[in-house]
């Protein structure tokens, strides 16, 4: 008695799977959260088209979007009977050094537009690559709206609208953070042994 029931359930499951490949179909698809990419570019990268089987567009199907440096990931939301929302999370350019643009996690964002680079903090300097340390400093000072972050072998200078900050590295800035915050609006220099205000 159990065997015929199991076979019936298996047959029904197979039937549901087969039918779901043809019905329901996507009639409308919307991309939410994209700023760098257009809706069409996101859908092309996700390999989703109007007419695809609605139930077969899953998080697994769009997982490849996370391989794109601009995209952190995506979430699939279905609205019965024929609408799909693809909610994407994009990285934001925060630091621009020439043609190279970085997200806060250090990911290089290729093909940033001039407008995207203009909204990022300008990084400039000389010596070895200091992008990682610059991003650590930027993470700390971002609420104070820095405009330019310069570096040299001796350290980093952050320029704000009406003030500046010098620090040899992010560790020194963390150590003397309260002194820096207390001197906002001044030209502050952070050293391993203390803070100087000009």
C-alpha cells in the first residue's frame, strides 16, 4: 500500500516540476538597487529574460552576479503570477586614484564613470601602494566628509573642507581618536606620542 502511494507522490512531483518549466512565465521583471549598471545590464549578467519560467529563477541561478566586482549579491522576489523583482546590492566607489576606483572593502571597481570618480575621495601620493592603509583611514574619517587623502612614505594627510589631519597610519589615528574628534575644524597632526594642533 505504501509503494503505490510513494509512486503516486513521485509522479505528481515530476508533473509539477515539468509544468513549472512552462508555467507561470515571467511577464514583468524589475531590477531594484542598481546604480552603476542599467536594468538591462543586470538582467543580461543574471541571464534573466521575459518569458523565463518564474519558479526557476532562484537565488542559485543569480549567484554569479556576486562574481562581478560592482555587485555584492542579489535577492529574487517573485510576485504571483508573472512578476519578478531582482534586488541587487552594489558596491559604492569611495576612493579614486587616477583611473582606479576602490570600494570601502578594497575591491577595485573597473569602468567607473567620471561622475562616480568625482563623488569619491581623491587619493594621491608617492611611494609604494598605500591603498589598503588609505582605505582604513577613510573608514575612520568618512563621517567628517574628507575630500582628498594624500600619502607619502612618512604618512597620510586628509583634507577636509576647512581643516586637515596628518597621521602616520591608521593605528596611530585609532589610538588618538578622541583627541582628533575633539579638535575638529583645526589642522590636526597625530603622532605615536600624541596630537598636535596648528
